[in-house]
C-alpha cells in the first residue's frame, strides 16, 4: 500500500475515532502527528458541501386536546406521545426509570426518569456509541426490540434483542444516564426475543424470554415463554432452560405471539405477565401465577387483563392495540402499569407509532387488572398518589411547541439518525446545525445525512430555515417526513437543469426508485446561500409542503396522502419522524 493511501486511511480513522470512540482518539492522534506535515495535507479530504439549518420548530395539537383536559390532580394519556413503543418501567427508591424500543434508529433505547410516573425526562440513551451494536443496512424495523430495565445493588441492567444484528444481550451501568457498557451476549437465548430479569427473594436471578416452542410450531405465531437461571455476577445463563407457557393462556384457541414476559412476586405468588395476540388490534395483556418461579403457572380465568379489542371499531377518538404492559409498585404500595397503544386517525391508520400509556392496576381475587371488559383507555385519569413534580422542560403529552435553536455542542438526546454513523457528518456552528451533503439518500437503507425527531401528534407541523447552494443537479438539502426507507416525502432546495428550485419528492413503496419521485418543483429566485424557510404540515392523513423566501410568505408546493407514513401501509414497528437532511447528487 502506498504512503499516500496509508495516510488517507489513518486520517479517516482518526476522524471516526474522534467522533465515535473519543477515549482512543489521543493515541491515534499521536500517531498521525508523527507523519510529515506535507503528507497530512495530501491526506486531507476536500471540504464537504454543507447545508446550514438555523433552527427547527415542531408544533402539535390533537382534536382530543380540547375534549379531554387534565385538571388538578389528573394526567393525560399517552404519557409519552409519538413513537415510544414497548415501555419497560422499574422503581429504585423514589425514582422511576423507563426505556422503549428504537429498532434501527441511532442512538438507541432512550432512558427516561420520573418521580410521579407522569412527568418524564429523557436522561440518556443506552446505545449511544456506534461500536456497541451494528445495525448494518438492515430495514428500519429491525435492530433493538423491546428492552427491559431493572436494577439491583446499585447496578442497572438493560436486556434487549438486536434482531438480525447479534441476538440477545445485556448492558449495565452504575448511572442510568450512562455510560452503558458494551453488550454482553446471551447465546443460549438464540432465536428468542424480549429477555427480562427477575430477582428472587432467595438471592437467585432468573432470565425470561420469548422463544420458539419445543418441537415443531403448530401454527403461525406459535411461540413459548422460557425461563433459565442467570449468573448475575458473570452475566451469563446457567442451568437448564424450561418452558413456562406454550403458545398462550389457552392453547386450544391457537394463541399467537406470547411475548414480553415479566415476573413479579406478591403475597407468596409468582405472577407471570405477558403480551398476547400480536401488536395490532388483537393485542392484549395476560397474567398467570404459580407458587414456584419455575411453574407450573395457572392462567387468570378472567384474562386478558388489558385489551381494547372488545370495543366497537367505530367509536370516536379510539385508542387501540393496547398491550406489552409492565406492572410497577409505588413506594406507597399502589400498583400501576405502563403499556403501549396507538391512536388511529381513521380505521387502523396511525402515523405517530406505538405510544406509552399509563393506568392504575386494581386487584380482584388475587389477580391484577388494568382494564375491565369493554372499558376504554382514558385520555385523562387521576394521578398516582405520589409527590407532584414540575412539568418537564421538554413536553411529552398534550399540545405543545418545541423549538431547537442548535446553540449547543451536542445532538439533543431525543434526536435520531438512521442506523450507525461511520463518520462524522454533522456539526454545530455559531447557532446552526451543519450537515455534510453525502451520496447516501433517504431511500438507501444506509446512514444518510438525516437527523430527525418524532411526530407526536396527528395534527402537527415542522419548520426550519436552510441555507444551501447546490453545486450540481441532484444536490439537495431540506425537510423530510419519514416513516422508513421506502415511505417518505421531502421538500428541499435543489438544482434541476443547472438552476435552483424547491422540489417536493416522495417515495411510496419499494417499487419506486430509492431517490423518490418528483411531485412538484418551482424555480427558486434567491441569492446563493440565502435563507429558505421550509414547512411540512400534517393533518391526519394529509401532509402539505410549503416554502418561503421571506418569513411568513408561504407558497405551498403540494399535498400527499399521509397514509404512506402509517404502519398499516409501510409495515414495521416505527412511527413517523420529521427531520432535516442533505444529499449530494451523483
């Protein structure tokens, strides 16, 4: 290998290490400093074409906001609006911690803290270093599924499954805000998902997970719940594995997708709580109990303890698909449950993804219950009997506006990118977010120069100001409404036929080109690098896109069918996001 290429590779390595593994940057930097200055000049890449975004503002409000107003002593559901699925909650003293799924987004597995189960603040991300996991070029709904969080003796544990990217693992931390360890893999759980821990009174620890049944599956969706002892000191499974539930609570009905298992203990009983019925409208939560942690477990004769599948589909303002619950006992002895559910705008169409809800748990004849048969999940409910906490700086429920000024030095915890970064392509400069325009695009199953935040309301808007001078046809920078690599829409400053334009593009399925199709384009008569305002407005299933060269003087380019951003159309498990992007034409 010639010296110029060697130095080039080292320079790129240093840029990556400095961004992604900063602890090792000094050593590599010292190596580079020993190389001739002229050689380093040769290795320095040309300055990237960049887009500057002055700020980003999100606004959202829903029709139910005026119908269901939380008064004194009440809270609003969902407690975490937008794409926050598969919530797991635990209590440590007076503090509550919660994690949710992020699949192929990075950073992954947000960690939230609360003292009243209502007001939540994100304090970190468990997967925040590219070297922890590798999402490769996987579909966006692969990656990290259904994390669980627990703590014992000052150590926090998150168990998770990296689907198609490693399997089941555990990460640990002394501080739940991080840093979290690199994954410790759990190979004996191969083929399973949704691992969780149970700490028994006798000091033993057990690990549960969803996995294939013994023998040949009898029908589509036939799964089982397994248990095995766990060596907490060495973070590995020990002893035999055993099936606790085969199929579900009533095998004769061919129950599907028993998953998300948790064990807790009360009054001498071991309670096994699981989701059942899949994550669509048939979703539910079931409960079983035993006098032994390893069973046999008897189902609650009044299962399910949570569902919305028994309500009329034509009801107003429905909440559907409820399940994947976890129960937690407060320091005052009360019981509550977090769980996922969705809010469709019509039929089974929803773009906000699966959200986190909260409800009290009542006990009847030794069994817990979250909803009674035919009971609708409430939008407003009496708060837990816990000390009231101030509202978080970043709202998570109800109508709100959030503006990012990009005046810090780090990406806000709530912002996301697609898959792991391989290089540093974003920066903060003089109150602006700066993105390098790179060839990876929104439809490329890659890590494009795209940063986004969740859509959290049916009726919402996202607005930004971009300064970008496309140097050739195909260069673009702008604003996108994004569901996955096959389903998105964008409005961007770009160049067509050698002239600057503002273009509306979309991709509505994998049969369309990865770069999308043009729905509209208008000439842009501004000086190079002048500010251009961009806006996307969502109203249920309608998304309109507009631009302005002067504040407030909007010109709408077009409207798209927003159902392409729904789970029902796009598939998978994620919700829609709004974000900014930059792309270099080829």
